[in-house]
């Protein structure tokens, strides 16, 4: 969770969320993560996001929902939005 928290704080310092997608923690709070730092996902049965630094974050979304958010994010980046 440390890497995710640092990313969130760094992006807030810039005044807006940059390069982030929103997912939901198991307690229902939004978490903002950089999709470029997600290494893999597991469904055991909760979805666990595994980051490149080894951090593992459980989220409420299914792997398909997270994948769709990442795809949508990448499409928006490619459009220049």
C-alpha cells in the first residue's frame, strides 16, 4: 500500500490526479493507482493488484473491471485527453 499512497500524495501535490485510475478498497474507500505500475492481478477470491515494487493491494473490482479501467485510461491517453 506504501507505493500507492506515495503515488496518490505525489499526484495531489500537483493539484490533480495524474496517470491514475480509481479502484475501491475492500472497506469501500477509493484508491487511486498508476496503471503503468500494475504488474499483475490475482482473483483469490478478492482481486489483488500486484505492483512492480511487490506491493499487493486487494480491491473490490473484478479483474475484468480493472482491465477495462486500464484500457479506457490508455485510450484517453492516446487521444490526448
